C-alpha cells in the first residue's frame, strides 16, 4: 500500500501535494483535510507509523512565521473542521472547531448573539491559527489574547493521541492548563482540533483619535485615566514625526466617555481608521514587545521606521531593513524584537526569536510532546 493510500484509508479528503501547497519551498507528499476528531487522530497516527513530518495549517496565512521548517511530508489542513459546535449564552462560552474562520465567526456573532469573542487577529485566518501564533488584535489590551480567553482545548499529539485540557464552563479548573502551552506554539506540539472560549457581552464602543508629536504622553494619560480602554493603538508612517493615537473604549455612557477621551488626547471621534488592525506592509515584519512606559524610547530608537500596533499592550509592528540593527538600537529600552514574517532566505540568515532564556525548558517540552520531532520540525527557536 502506498503512503497516499494509507492516508486515504483513514481520511476522506486526501490528495497528493502540489506546488501551491509549498511550505517554505517544500512540497508535501500528502495533503490531508480531516473533517472530524477521529479522522484527525487517524491522520496523525498514520503519519507516525510512516515516520513522516507533519505541518498543521489553517487558512495558510501564517505559514511564513517562525524559522523555516526542515521537513514537510504531510500538510494537515483544518479547513473541514469549521463548525461552531456550541454557543452557550448563559455561560458566556463558545465551543468551535479550529478551522472556523474569523469571517464566519463574525457573521454568526452579528446574527443577534449579543456577545463576541474578543479575538480579532490581523490577517483574519482561523481560530486554530490565532491560537498557534498568539495573534489577538487591538482588544488584547482589555481582554488579553487566546491564552487568557481559552477555557478548554482539544489537541491531537504527534502519535495520534487525543488530549483535552480545561472544560466548557468559565469556572472549570480541571486538569493542567495546556491551552497556554499551545498558544504561540506554531504547530510544533500538536494539531489543534477545537477550542472553548470565554465570551464577552457586546457593548457600545466609542473611538477617539488624535495626531500627536508625543504619543508616549498621550498613551500614559489614557492608561492612568478613569477611562478603561479596550484598545489603544498607534500608527506612525515611515519617516514621519507625527503619530496617530486611537483609543477605543466600551461604555454605557458614550457621550461622557467620548468627552473624557477628547480632553485627554485633544482629538475627535472617528470611525474605524483604514490602518486599524492591519500590519505594516513589507516583505519583512517584526514585532517589538516592550513595556508601555518605554514607548517614547522605543519610538525614538526606531526613528524613521513605520510603527503600528497596540501601544497600551506593548506590542508594536514594524518593517525593518536591518533586524539586528533594530535589536541593537532597542537594547537599552529592554524591548524584545521577534521576526514575524519574512521569506525563507531571511529567516535562515537571522535569529528569528532573539534571546530565549526559557529555551532549555522548551526543549524538554518538545521532547515530551513530540519525541521524534516530526511536528513542524525546526520552526521554533533554535530548531525546536
């Protein structure tokens, strides 16, 4: 029996890989799209039996994140795992499959739910992709990322074993909190099949913007005010000395909150800016992680570069010409610079992650969850 036949025996949607399926230039031998937990488990088990490297994928929008994978024999896509399993309004929870797109989720939320999942990652993509890459969007400031919103998760490990963590209600505390471990793991620890999240009630939102020369003062003024912002975003175009600061707040008193924000920023109410929740353009994208209080120093060190992102949460994105030069310039600020997106040649030539004090622990976790190193091999720090 051929390898393709072995996969076709356990999964209905299987085909040979082609040029359009390339991951970091590698053409997979098999592309499998399981439609159930049983099929996903069987696909992973079959890959293990044949010693094949597996790369999980959702919408495929973030496969250029992390280091280039060293092998990709089986591409497992979650496109057929796209159901909303259960929305429990009374419990403020949502149980969904990993392949559900945010476009489909937002369409469902707009159909009278009165609640929303506070994740809105740039580039849209799927639920599983947002967990695997730890993208959250502007709402990260108030509601956190997937790490904070996950209540339960189902994952298939490299050998096909199904593991579950957490539960389906907000107060559930059973088991280890493996959801936090899988968040940001880039498909190196398992195939995410479904997840349960904490929901938040829909609320009236006000948004105020101002173009300022001192964004650090504006950001600190908002953070230390009586207003509780849901998002605090900035945008500074390349080569500009001026920065647009936009504050978004959930409130039951929109006129009062808007007036307070206008007083703080000297700005005016706005609709959604065209740059809102969009990453800077460019072949190379880097994320700067810093304390919000160090924003003036960070912006000065990155002078001339475009900067955009969640100033209140200390997550900014830029398109540097020289990643290592940017790291050196930011070293006095204590900021960390991670390469988020680039072509294979760039990701092979530079240190994607920068210093990783927890690397020995990460190696032990990888050895425990994927002892043969067949899941997205080499994608994480130092080839983990």
